[in-house]
C-alpha cells in the first residue's frame, strides 16, 4: 500500500473529526464515490441526522432549516452538484445562514470522463460568484487545518464556505477501474 | 373549493408555538395576512426549498410542530424533496399545499396539478404517514388537528379557488426574519 492510498483512507476520518469538533448535527449528501467513507462515518454516528438527497439543491434548504432550529449542518457533494444549487444559494446569502459544503472534485486531474469537465472546470468560479469562500485542498497534510479553518469561518462568522477536495487528493485509482 | 385566506386563517387559529415556513408568492402573503409572528419564516425566493427547510427544522427540533405552507408550483419544483422526507419520516412535519392549479405570481399559467398530477398520490408513494385532499372549509378543524398532533410526515393538498386576493407583504429582510425565528426557538429550548 503506497503513501497516497494510506492517506486516502485517512482524510475522511480527519474531516469527520472536524465535524465532531464543531458539533455538526445534520449532514445532507448526494452519494459520491470519493465521499463514501465520510458518508459512512456520518451515517454511523447516532448524533448526526444523515439525509440522503435526490438533488444537491435540497441540501441548501435542509441546512437553512437546521440553522433555524439551532443545529449545525454540512453538505457533501460532488463538483457537478454545485451547478444544481445556484439559485438555492440565494437563501444562504439573503439570510446570512452559515453554510459548510464539502466538495469532491471531478473533471480535473486524471479525469477519464469528458462529461465531468464542463461543470468541474467552473465549480470554484461558480461558488465564488455565489459569495462562497473557497478553500482548495491538494495535499492530505492540509486537510485537518483547512477543514478546521473552514468550519470556524462558516459557523463562527455565519459565512458560506466551500472545502474543495481536489481530484488529486481523492486519488486517481478510484476512477481507473 | 376553499377561499385561501379563510382556510389559512382558520388553520392558524390558536397556533401557539407552531412553526410556519411559507413558500414564495401567495402562501407567504396568506401567512402574513394572519398577522406577523416570530415563528414565521417567509420565503420570497429559493423556489422549491420550502419542504426541505421544514425537514431541517423538524429534525433539529423534534418537539416543535412544523408546518410548511406552500403553493402547487413551489411544491412541484421540490418534488424530489418529498422522497427525501419520506426516507427520514419526520413525525412533526406537515406540508399543506395551497393548490389553485396555477402559477399565480407570473400570470396564472396552468400548473401540472391543473392536468391532474396528484400531489397526494406522490406523497403516498413517498411513504408519507398520511396524505389527503381537502376542498371544503368544514374539514379545516380536522386539518388543524393533524397540523398540531398528527403523526408526520403528512401532506395536505388543499384545493383553493384561483381568485386574486390583496397582497399582504411581510418583511423581505431575510436576516431579520431568521434572527427573530432563531431567537424564538432558543427561548423555547434554552439549551439547544
């Protein structure tokens, strides 16, 4: 098992550790292979309401409702899901809800499917247009500090924050079967 | 057919700590017409999100009764969320769709329900605990009971007449409405 493979097994646990630290109580997600371990950890946690969504935009409403009820929430999605959320993000901006989105990238490093490229190539720019702070993670050594900082900005400052996990971090092995 | 203002007025009588999320357009005006309330969260946009806001709130506050009051067009835009709610089975969530079979805010174009698309059947297929049609004001006390004590998730498709009613406009300041709502929740559950 090489170093990257070992690390690839650990970054989801690192993110989950940050979720626990800041008290995330609801997690909405559309499944993604890159997120499968993190989703599994959240589903197993009896203190987290895991909500599988039919489309990512549902998660924006979920997160707003959680905040109204005094709970912290996070959304997990693949980069293609960002495009599905654009109008719903108006809820975040107009009301100043904290918003933490963890995004696994497709359509970049070692992508084999050209259909992933159009949305993947504009994911970060789209998020910025929607007034998100975006923090991109390329190296597994940065996951803990970047996700921790993002959580603190989202919930300490009531801001929309996107953690963008690069396809290189997630690991190309997953995509070449 | 129901008069929308009369129906909503009767539905919200003695509402106590009922939380109300109103879908954009006329449902927001209908709720505002009953008087402003800290437990009202008015939507003026984000079409299709009302039911999911209700779900997030219902999961966060299981002791709070949550009513999503929305229109047929708004409900149709968030149809997938009925499946999501069906998976989670929130016992404290009720969705009332004020169905005039038209997009009232944009010039009364017919909606899918006009063609017979049945939201009650969709809710049942999505494993809602209960789903029913209502079209007579005499049934409103039964619906009010469901809102306050029925086991959710419940969807009520309320057939209202499509006549125009005066607009009653609540605050469009999302920050202010949110903070007031959160303050009301925290007073209810100080340790939340």
